[in-house]
């Protein structure tokens, strides 16, 4: 069995979606014959002539175009070259695409692929995690897959969904994360997954941080701590049932995310725990995020900016000691 | 040369738009409308000419703030405006959006959002989709003001249309002001139409208050787009004959502009053109004015009688997809 990595899964999802539905097309910078900055579309230009289009550096127009195409019955998939540049298309995404169904009753099935998150040396403008920004706006669904199988199945689901989906794919996982197969567990997109079962504390997290959390849990298991890890998968809407179910088992919460600390997914998770799961808690719910500065370039600085297995472990030890 | 019949038809649309918006303004002044009222007074010739150059069912029209006339020309029910201003459940936006932010996207008329310039690329997407589907694309027309030409969205959209060689018709209604800002604070190019050269597309100009000229110029631009000539930029100077909205008395408008050729009312010019063309005489126009008054009265009365949305029955669903908690 050959190995398949996260970016292969994305490419295969795009391929299979295009093969299944002639309405699916890809629009983005350098995604044609070049195959995309991360090679997510490699070979698709040749396989699907006329359906993989290179576009000018116009994130606003790309995003508006996606809405127009969706109105006419297509299912556009927009590749932002980096999640960070999607801010140039923010207006079209949050004000035009996201409001369209509510205002007009006409659905807008568009997918924005956002190569997200930090990697060493990427610096302030090629590293951002933007799920909270998009999750804030009504009318958008936000995916943050953490596994190879989810990269495939959730992108297929994103394309099939009749609403705009922000698909945050993590760049650190692109080539590093490999599995034997893309076959997953069939969990529907709106369900979080218990990625590791435990009983002493729960880490609720998503995207690349799932793997840091699993490492931290491994390390703590040497001391006898059993840490549960919940992979949210979908940042909006949040699966409150799975979050609260896990807290019922462990009584302790660490909400973990790579994004900036103000607001965001971890704040929402803590809010759910505090308002709906108060009686389940044995300790004050905790959050761990990146630092509140732009994301630094130098790799050692970058590692100290984001949560890592070590800082997660330290946070969990404090939580367990409460 | 514009046919006398088309002149008359367009003039009739202009007058209907003028009277309808006067009625909406009257309701607003009586406190009957929440928010603002934005009228196309002065822009009716340009807007009607655009609407009448398009074919509903084939073409796309993304109207903007001052396109009541174009909307009617494109086939919008005269009650849609009043229903939307009054927030009625029967209007296309069902009270969820108001005033000029209305449309029927699945019928080729996207519903503008406030953010200026943004509808350009939406029209591009509609055209591109139709082309990919192997359908007749029709022409995709949209309009915006002198102020909106300063947005990034205008630039990105027009450039994208050029790159994709789309049959986009962009009408720039240069009414000399963006809210209170004169064009000198918006751009310094000698003529906005020179931008067409920069985008590698065809440019046209016509006096925006001259119906006959607007019909000629826009008719040609639409035909060029339809014939494969790519995007067309039309720049039409005239003067906004209202405030930005009906809350604004436009004290800042230069009196010299009001008195000059740009300040002439397009409805007066069109009336002269219709009479000169022989399409109608004074008596016919008087009858027509009576019919228009009836249409306006019926449209607004219908809207006023229509039901309001029920906040208790509202589903509060921003998504089509339903997902369990
Ligand atoms: C991006 C954006 N900025 C600001 C506004 C507020 N605004 C609405 S209309 C308007 C003036 C528009 O002027 P112009 O484009 O010349 O059109 P006109 O009103 O003259 O028809 C402004 C500033 C807006 N709608 N969108
Ligand atoms: Mg203006």
C-alpha cells in the first residue's frame, strides 16, 4: 500500500469532485499548468481542460466571480495562494457570498481553499490561521481538517454543500502528514472526533494543533495521565455535543488553537464549557493560543510563538494540578 | 439613429421611474420608510437606455443605486421597489434587505450589496459560468458612479473581465459627485474613459442626460459585447439632480454645474426628442402621463397593503444547510 499525504488527499478530492460534477471548476493563481503554489492542482489542468483557470492577482474579483458562477449553477472552488491573502477578498466573502442566501434565497455553493497556518520561515504574511475571522460571520461554514482522511472527505463535503465553505487546510500537514489510505471513519462534517480517549482532561483543538496535542498526551501518559483529545474538524458550526460529552468524562478543559488569542475558536469552546457545561467542570477552563504578536519569521521565534507539545504539556499539568 | 419607437418606450420608462421615486420619496417624508431613499433623478436616460438595450432572459443586469429606470426597462415589476423600501414579505428581499439592495439573481438580476464596485466581478462570474456551461452567455451589464471607480473592486473586476474576455458592459454614471465629494477628489485623469485603454478594452462616451445619445452609444456597446468584442466601458457625464439620498439637500453642488449643460434634466431633453421624432404628440404624452400615474398609484398601494415579515415566524437561517447542534 502506497502512502498518501494531506496534499495528495486534497488533490484527489478536487479530482474526484470534478470527475463527478461538471459544475465544479477551480479558479486561482498559478493553479493551471503550474499546478499551484503547493501543487494541490497538479495534473488537473490537463485532466479537466477549461476547468482549471489561472487568474490575475485579484482576490476580491476572484471571490465575487465565485458568487456569480454559483448563482448560475456552478460549484467554484477558489484557491487562495495563502490564507493570508484572502483578506483582500474578505469583502466579497463576508458581505456578498455569506449574505447571499439569507438576502435572496438563492444559495451560494462556493468553496474557498485557504492554505493556512504556520511553517518555519513563513513569517507574518504566510502563516496565519484565519478560521475565527470567517467563523464570525453568519452564512459561512468553516472547516479545519487535521487528518489525511478528513482532508479528502471534508473537501468533498465542502464542495457538495450548498453554502459557502471556508476550507482551512494546514500547510504544515501538507507533506508531513501521511497515511496508508484516505479512507476515514465516515464521521459527518459537523461532528467533532475524539482523536484520543482519556479521562483526566480534555484538549479541544483543531488542524495542526491536534497533532501537537496528541504528542503532549503521549508524553503525559508516561506519568499516568490519560488525556482526551477532541479534534473539532469543523470550526463553525461547533459540535457542542461532542465537546460537552468529553467534558462529562474528564471534567477539565484546555481549549487549544494556533490562531491569535483574542476571541476565536478557543474562546468559543471555553464559552460553551462555561455556559452549558459548568456543572461538568472540576477546574476553570483554560485556553492556549499563539502569542498576541504577528507571527515571527525566524524558526526558533516561530516555535516559541505557537503552542507546541511542550507548552501544551505544561498547560495541562497546571490544569491537572488544580 | 435611434428609432422613434425605442425613444418613446425609453422615455416612458424614464417617466415611470421618476414618478415612482417621487412617490417613494413622499412616503419617506411622511415617515413611512425606515432608513434612506436613494433616487436616480437625472440618471433616468442613461439607466433606461441601458435597460432597454438588454434582453431579459438572455442578458444579465446588475443595477446600482440610481437604476430604477434601468430596472423597469429590464422588466422589474414597479411594485418591487416600494415593496423593498417598505420591507414587505412579498418583495424579493422579504424585509431582509431594503431600498435599492434588491434583485432576482436567478432571473439575471443580481441583488447589489452596499459595497461599491463589488457587483462587477459577480457579473463576470455569471458570464464565465454560462460560457463554461456552453450556454449563450448574453451580455452582462452593470453600472456604477464616478466615486465607485476609485474602488479596488472596480479595478479588479474590470481587469478580470478583460483577461477573461467577457461580454461585460460597464456603465460609469459620472454624475459629478460621490455623496458630497466632487470628482476632483476622486481622480485626476482627463477623462475616465481613458481607463479603457489601460484595461485593453473598448471605451465609449455619451452625454448621460441625452436619451437619444445614450441609446445610440449603449446600443452599440451592447452589440459589440454581444458580437465578441469583449468588455465595454461607457462613461456618461451628467449631474445628479438630487441629494445623495433624500436626507441630503446637496447644498455643496456647484451652481455653475446646475446651470450648465450637465445640469439639464434628462426627462426634459427626452421629451423634446420624442416630440421631434414624431413618435408621439403632446396629447399622446399627456395620456401616457396619466397611465404612469395609475401604475405608480397601484404599485405603491399594492406594496402598502402587502404583509410585513413576521419576526416570530422568521427562521433565522443564514445557511441553506441545516446541521444538528
Ligand atoms: C466601498 C464603499 N464605501 C463607501 C460607501 C458609502 N457610499 C455609498 S454611495 C457613496 C457615493 C457613491 O458615489 P458614486 O459612486 O459617484 O455614485 P452616485 O451616488 O454618485 O451615484 C458612498 C461613499 C459604499 N457604499 N461602499
Ligand atoms: Mg457620483
